[in-house]
């Protein structure tokens, strides 16, 4: 009986030592290595795939609502949810109101949803859609040549890419999501370090 107790105690202590020595708490190799927040997607955003190693998002130019050429570099200092979409994409239109609600809730100096349309007609297709759909908090962005999608290796729409304030891709989700859900808000807050 005493031997069984000692064996159990030994197993418990070994497990505790293993957990205490794992990479989770190591600033060099753990989930927060390099100042990158550990993301835990759940529920409504459980399809979000964190990047194995966050790397700088590629450079590609697109247009803002005023017709000015911009790139993701212009958003450095903010956490960005880059949403690649098109007006002809049914699932894209399903998620657009939730992206608008997320921008209304969290948008500001530290966070922005960048709704980047790949519609070939650009402004002529997107602006009427925003107006008819009642999209108020989001600013439209246009990429009629799909330069950003090609540079990022996007294979389907919608695709949403979470980018940290240093311009590194933290992960992405392909397909529509409920971006104003508590799960999505929690994921974005984690990316923001809040």
C-alpha cells in the first residue's frame, strides 16, 4: 500500500515538474515569444488558424475611399483585421454587418477593420453595396486587381487576416464568421494585448 502511494506521489510530482518546465512560460519559445500574443480562438471564430510563426504581412498597394494609394504599412501601430471580400460573394455579404459592428465597437487608435474588396468594378460596386446594406462604421477599400489577396496567398473569399501593430500576420480564417460575437471580440482583444 505504501509503495502504491509513493508511486502515485512520484507521478504527480513528475507531472508538476514537467508542466513547470514546459515552453509555455519561456519567453524565448512560449506562445508569447517575440512579443506576439498567444491567441486562443473559440466558438464563433474556432476556424481561425493562428500563424505558426508570425511574419510581416507582404507589401501590396490598394485604394482607400478617397482614391489614395495605401498599403498595410499605413496601418502600422494598429491591430488590423484585414477582410478580403467581394460584393458577388454570398458569405462575404453575410459577415459584413458583423464586421461593421466590430469596427463600431473596437475601432479607433488601436484597432481597425480593413474591408478590402476585390471587385473589379471597385468603387462603383462597393459604395452602393455599403449604402444599401447600411454599413456605417467601416470605410471601404478597393483592390480590383486582387494584389493583396495574391501577395498573401488567399485562395477563397471571405478571408480575414489578423495583423498585429507591428504588421505581422497572427493568423487567418477562411469563410464567414460572426465578428461581433463575444468569441471574436475576445480574439481581437488578445491580438491587441488587452
